[in-house]
C-alpha cells in the first residue's frame, strides 16, 4: 500500500460545493448514494494524488499550527472544512477493497468528538475499516439519510433510537454519553435576571424545548423529579425546533428557562443565564447512543466490533486527558474556539448498551407522546453483541 500523509478529501457535487448550505435534501441524498457506489474508486485516486501533496506540505507536521497538542502531539489534524452534502475519507492509505466501508452521518456536536479523534489517530486503519464521514448541519437531515439507506450509522439519542426502531431500521450498539455523577450532559438554565435557584422555582414557567426530542424527554424527566408535571400545569413549554434559537430566546428573556447540552450550557452561563439544575448524578442513564443500520451490522458484524474497539480505545484516551482534544473539537468545527477553553472535560461512557429499564422508561414516555404506538421491544432496539469483550 502507498504510504501517504493524512489528508481528508472532498467528494462532492459542484453546486453543493459552491453553495453547500442551500442544497436541497433530495439533492444531498442523490449525492450520497452516488458516492456510496463510486467512493472506493474515487478515494483511491484522490489518495494517490495526496501522496504528492503530502510530500511537499508541512500542514500535518508535528509543529504545524493545526496540530491539536502542539509539538510532539499524537493527534495530527486533517486539513478539512466540514460542509453538508460532502463526504470525507478517513483512511491514511488508499482504502483496501477487502475491507468494508462504513458511511457514518455526523452533525457538528461535541458527542462526535471520539469519532473524529479516532480518525485523526489512525485507529480505523488499525481496525481494517474504511470509514467515510457524511456531515450534516441538522439531526433531521441525518436521520432522513439513515432512513433512506444513504448512511450506515449515526450518533443519535434514545428518542431517535426509538423512532428508527420502527420498521426495524436501526439498532443501538453502544452508549456514547450518559448521566454522570461528576458532569452534566443536559442542564436546566433560567433566563438572565431570573430569581429561580432550582428547578422547583420554575413551577408554572415556560420552558423552551423541541418537541419529541431528547431535550423534551430530559425536561419531562428532570421536572417530574421535582414534582412538576406538564400535564398538570407544573410548567408550560414553547416548542422551538432549532436549538440555537432556544439559546437565543433564553438569553433574550423570551422564555423563562431552557434545557441545553454543552457547549450551549457554557455559552448561556457566560451570557448571564443561571444554572438551576441538571442531569448530573441522576438515574436518567443513557442519552446519546451509536446507532447502526441493522442490515449493515448483520453483514459486517466483525467490522462493527473492530470499530467499537477503536472507539473505546480513543474514549479511554479522552477520559484520561481531555486537554489535547479541545483543539480537535475546534479544528473539526464541533465547538466555538472561545467555548472550547471553558467547557468542563467530557466523560464518555464505558462500554455498554442501554439497559432494559432505560428502554422501558423511554418506551412509556414515547407512547405517551405519540411517538410510538406500541411498547418498544428491547431486542429490536438494542444489540449488545458488538461490544468489546471485557
């Protein structure tokens, strides 16, 4: 195999390349499906061309300004700008046609840090899996791509997992983020100037949410723990689909509170919002999960297992020393540079899948919300057979 410097190559439609944020979703699906057919051939061509580029470029050298850890860092950074509708190759060498190719859909969210970091460390090469990133600017577009078969896997959440289990499309193979005794995943924030100091103080107040999402689920759960039931007037909600708009509405005082993940929590607090509660130390359990297309997982079971070995190898590194990974989040455009310096270190889950109790609680909530009509079958939602052996 030809040894090349790590370069992430773009394969895309020229119209999307010029105006990536204006591409219609149908056009993106067509693009992605075409890329699935042609990716191995094109990536090989691009990778061979990259050898010449890599030989004359210092952009990936240990002392490069793109290097997350500075001189001597083990985390080289790819020269890439993530745009929706484009596909990014995550292999050091031309992909081996004998290895399976995995298309994973990613949104610019910090829970995808391990996926990016494992790529930059070359762990997927070691796992003998050709990993292709398919970036999206919204979870809705990513989920639509999953349902259409345009991607093989995604980082989603339990609510998405419940939705994708309908039609037997997806299976959850690992927990990414979960409630933690030391660190919150979701926080309840009161608007600047609010007198509230706890969730209980938000009785009767209006909370910004996005309906039928993980934020909706977490909000109902955390408020119920304080005796506040929305159906009984304990609080009201304002449905705001876009999470950035939820943040701006909170900062402007248009809503009384919001339930936000990082890095929006840190951003809101920096602008005067008040932290009044969180899921830290709660028994909410699994929240962010890794979901695979069932047919792909069945056809490439060994590859999925190898990929999870690589995934947990990098999460061990991140959990042990978060500092060098702050720059990775910035370079991969997962977080604003100013916020990257402020957020608390992330702690990723140890190897596990959601428990039966977690799925039962989700099922009860999802039925009440009308997301599903029948109880979730644990065996159809979760598959723990791919986890690394302990």
